């Protein structure tokens, strides 16, 4: 890892313990290919925005930053962060719980603003959940990452990852460890948002910032996959899909209910 960075020493003790346990495990399970880590600022705040393709990708993404000596704090699903056993560990490691689709999401936003103003690196999934795109391209993003960026003016680093979905497919419970998979993670240059800054960002500015962030992530993923993404980003609401939770399970339930009503 590059020298001269002090991020690890300032992280919560539990974070370092969990990282010390999980990092060698993940390294042993998969091969890793990192590109563009030079785009992550060595000092000061950063908002690192990444695509979400499966349950294994948070560990892969976190490990890439840890290996680069720029560990990130994360905004995590409230149900997991407040769970009886693992919840206290995650909270003591600095994970911020997010009550998605509720008014309490503002609490997480405020906590993230404070952390960024203290010079922390924050990892965030701007899609808000696993992508619903059938080919796993980044779908339409939520506005939280853009709002944080415009509020704090922290640099936004777009990141694409590909490969974690082969280890644990979306909503699967059993990992596929063999043959050993390669995880590709590519960091892009900061997203240009200077022209959108203002004392009180408009909704138009927030939506434009969201589109730029998702576009930058998608371009990095195109480089990894060697193919072009669809011209129009997938919008789950336009397809009547749930935007939180196990949408495939919910779709099965809907189909069963429709069948029972015939």
C-alpha cells in the first residue's frame, strides 16, 4: 500500500479488528484486480460511490480501499446494523444505519455530512440496493450521494466492480467458491460537479449530479466488461418493481397472489 497515509490508525478499534479478520479471508477466497486507485485522495474527505451487484461486493469494495490504506466508513441497511448479534459490532466499527424509504434516512444523511466534514472517506451505493437491471448494469440512482456531494463539496470518486456476483449471486445463500473468481474493481477520476454547487442546491442540480455520478460509474464498468451499457438507465419503478428488499421474492409473491385470484 502507498506510504504516508494515516487513515487506519484513526479508524475505530472494532473496525481495525474486523478488517484484520476479514481481509485475509477475502484475499484467500478471490483474486483481485484493482485499477485507478490513484484517484482516491490520500488525505481529506471523499465520497466513494460504487455499483451494487450482490451480497459479497461490500467486502470486496471495502478490501480494495483497506489495501490502499484509505479505509471507508459506510452507510448500512438499518435492519442489519441494528440486528441483535452483528449490529453492535457494525455500529462500534462506525457503520451508519440507514432507514431506507423512511424519514429517519435524514439522520444518516446528517451523520454522513459530519463524517465528511471531519475528513473521512464514506463509501456509498447510490443505487440504494442491488441493481434491478437484468444484465446487472447500474440502474437509476437515488439522490442521497448527490445531496451529500453538493452539501459538503467532498470529491466524488466513481467506482465499478465486477465479479462479486459470481461468488454470491443476488439473494443467494450459498457461495460459489470454486473455481476461484477474480474481482475487478476500477476507480475513476472525480466526478465534475463544480458548476452545480450553490448555497442551496436545486432539485435540478441534485438530479443532474445523480445522473453524472451514475454515468461515471457506468463508464468504469463498461471498461471492465468491455461492452456498452444500455443508452437508457434501468428504472425499477417504471417496471413496477420494489426498490428495496428481495425484489425477486416479492415478484414471486405477487405472481402467486395473481394466480390465486383467477
